[in-house]
C-alpha cells in the first residue's frame, strides 16, 4: 500500500435518504488537489482529523477541503503509520480503502435466543438515555456560560484480568428494586410488566436484519454490563477496532452502584426481525475485558440520573478486550470536529412505540435507526456537545452518532424520551487526545500485559527529581511533554521513592498528537498509575521514557501566591531549541500570566521571522505570524495578544496553551518570558529537557 495505515473515511458521498443509515460513497473530487495550498495563508480550508483501523493497521490523517457547498479535497496529510502529504493517487487509494467493506468471516454459529428471554423475567434493566439536562439550564435557545476543563478530560481506568465473564444471556437472580427501575426510566404496571416511560411519536425504524449484517450495522452492538452492587444494565456501543468498543461513560461507571463495572459482554450486530422473533447474535459475544476507561471527571460525578449540559462532555468511555473480534475487517472510523447538519444513530432502545399513557410499548432487543437535524447551540459545540432531533429511550446510551459518510462523530448520552431531542459528547479537539489513545489500544501496546510489576519498572530514559506529590498542597507539580515527532504516541513515567530509590509505579500518558504538548498534574498521574503502589513523602523522582522525540518541562504552581515557576531539571544538560517554544500561554492568560516572545536575528542579513502557532492539545496549525523585516543582530518582543491579533485569531476555551516554531528559513533564536502578574515577577520559560524516543 502506498498510504500508511488505516483510519477514516470518504470525502464526498452521495446524499443519503432520510431512512437510510448507509450512504453510498463516491470517488473523491480531486480537481482542486494541491497540498501546497495548506498553510500558505491564501486558502480558507476546512480541516478534518480522521482515525481508522483499516486493512489490519491504524491510519490517522488530516483532510483539507474547500468551503464550497460541494467541497473539493485539497490535501490529505497522513500522520501514521507513515507521516507526510499524500499524492492525489495515494489519497484516493487511502480513502477508497477507508470505505471498502471487508467480507465478514464465516461465523462459527449463530446464537439464537427466544424473544424477550433477557428481560421478560423483569430482572434485566436497561441503562437509560439520561434525561435532558437539569431544569437549572436556561430556556431553549439561550446560551449559558460553559467551559471545557482539560484536566477533567484526563483518563481514569480499571484493568481486568481478561478472563471471559459469564454470558449476560443467562437468567438473572434477585428482585429489581422499584427505585432502580425508576432510575432506568422504567415503570412496572399492576401486573408486574415493565415499560419505558415515553412521550411523543416514535419515528425510529427497525434495521433490516439477517445472520450476516452489513456495514455499518455490524460494528454497532448490544452491551450488557454488571456493577459491583449486582445490578445488570444494557447499553449500546460501537467497534472502532478489533479490540475497542466506544460507549458512554455512564454505561461503565456509576458511583451509586460501586464505581467501575464488574463485567461486560458485547454482542456486535445483535438483531431481531420482529418483537416476536428470536434474538440473533450472528457474531457471538465477547466478555474478556482488559481495560475499561472513562474520564476522571465522570468518575467524580457519576451516579445521578441527570446533570448539567456541560457535564456530558465528559460522559465518554471505552471498553478494551484482551482478544480481537475477527468476524469483519472493517470498523467504524472516527472523525473529530466533523460538521454534519444531519446526524444518524443506530442503537438498542429497550422499548419502542408511541408510548402514550395507555400504551405499554413494544419491548425489543434489536437495532433501531433514526436520523435528525443538528440542533446544538454554539455554547454546546464549544465544550464538545452535540444535539440532534433524534428519538431516544433507555438502552440507546452509548450508541453512535455518525454522519452521512458513516464516520463516527459522537456518542448518544442523554435524551427526551421520544420527543426528538438527544445529545451527547461530540468527538472534537477537546477530547481528541484521549479518544485517539483509547481507540488505538491493542494488547501489544499494553505494557502491563507482560506482567510488569514495580520491581520491573525501568529507570532508563530521562531522569527527573524534585517532583512534588499531592501531599504537598502548597506546591503543585505539572509535567509537560511536547511531541515534536511526526506521529502520535505516548510516554511512560515511572515514579520512585527519593529516600531509597525504590521504584513504585508507572503512568502511561494518553496518545499525544504530533506537534502537540500534554500538560498533566501529578494528581492525575497518581490516580492512574499501574504496576505498583505509591507512597507519598512529599516528593518523587522519576524516569521518563517517551515513544517520540520532543521536550519535557516541570512547572510548579503555588495556589496561595498564584505564581508559576519553571522547575525543569534532569540528568542531562538543560537546553532550548532555538526554533521551538512549548506551552506558551495564549491571551486567555494575559490578565494573570501574560506571555512575551523574544525573537533575535543572529544572522548577517535582514530577514523576517515567520512564526507558526500550533494548538497544544491537537498539534493542528492555528496560523502564522510575521515579525516583518529585522536587521542583523536585532530583536523584537511580541506579546501573545499581538501575535494573535496579527494572525486574526482568538483562542477558544481549550486553547490556553500553544506551541510556537519558526516555520521559514531564519537564522536566530526564540525565547519565552512569562510574568506572574500577581507579584510582578518575570521568569524565563524557555528551558527544557530533551526527550529521545525509546
């Protein structure tokens, strides 16, 4: 293959009929293809970031399109497995492979269950599509001040031994409590029959089924989970690789039910032809869990049956299996920050029907399809939430929102029962790092699979000392990792006791995109270590082992004083890259920690420095700034506000930092100076330690 590996999808596709979940792809329009237009400052282009498992490998790329009503593909820049701009022929080959549906392998056998056997005894509950946000939200159409917290998007996870769990199709023991039924959006009538509380008219349609479901239906499945408290619930999910199912956070973690789920089984493409026909599981099920992951924020707030709109941006999750699904070679691609005026959804609602007061509705265990217009507000989109006019009832939580090109764009998390309104996390730059890391996981990439323990943790790599642990509340340590390589990857940090040098535990970062820099507080590292146990004594020493080339910084924040300091020190000589600066404060910090960039022309001729400004979270280019002509040995100083004004750029809530580099030939140096405005003290933030891929 001339292209590297496989992730995401088509560029141009035929319009889809409202009742069709699958659009027919057409060849991309390459008449305007010219990668030289990307970053030249003359073209207003749409950028799309795509990740997909294709033909046995992960492929990640950026697409650039014109903004016409029928956009033309301008360039495909592949990030992995082989980085670089693709030729028109290679781009067409990649996008064609992205939508090529691999022939399913023959199933070992089709599991058939009599209709309703999983729930007719009244002991199986469906996790609800969470109710609409609390009444404290403003009236429809009114924006409220909402924000995105990068720290809250840090990962939280639980590791399992990979042993298969008991099938959730077996009979369940124990009574279902009335309170739990109400939490799930279900009521029981006088005869003991449960039904979903619904309103309005149900315009969902049953997905046409067979023992060999077609793409994309064969990637969407029925998820059965059991909590430590003993309660069993159903959700939906979507396969994005042979090992990984993406779903909603409230399907895997609930503080009122014991935290992370105790077990789960996923049945891809479970279906039924009618409410009275047998339930078919053409691809079987899998329950050998290795990891269940969600966000740190969701582990803090999960439990209530409704939240503020802004909380649902963290309702993300992944379930990772120890062995692969092998029935197909095509999995749903992920498109980040995709703009789709129509959203499509396929999931597993427990009940369908008009849902009037006199109607018990129809219990179902099959797939149902719905589509509707994007009705999310600007405030919702800014924090990573999308809403569509789509019907939703309990059991649909975790089902995919996807666009007309069959690319995954988000997850259904909450809804108004059968009232044409459902929403959930939108895959965007806010969560791209964490979701990409989850999706790209394989057992081979999991260092803990080899039985690693604290005694086996490595002390190779960059050696760092003086990192404050969270018992020292006066000084809070933040570690920064800048990936200057050409593809996304992770970094391992092993913490050790500074008194006796004993190794304690290792933290693995989420995938850091090329050109991006991750800032993580030590508290997040402490909550997500594996392989041992931490002992807090005020400080840690650490060894840092990256899988990319780049730079490291250790920054300390003193909350009482409101001051930041660069405490970077390591076993190699401190350095600075004269062409790059990491984690520069944007104008969002101008009132408290304003940034100034010093550009020095050390050449012998007059020249202009062209600064490329890159999003620290995604690595994507935000724009360029020119200093104008500088005489030899001259320097200029520019604030973040001046640079942004020169680019015509205003940072959003997630763009507190960006990375800066010299993007054109220029002989000179860059330096970053930051002021602690509360104490009127300026310090140099240029110094870094070098990271070398291991």
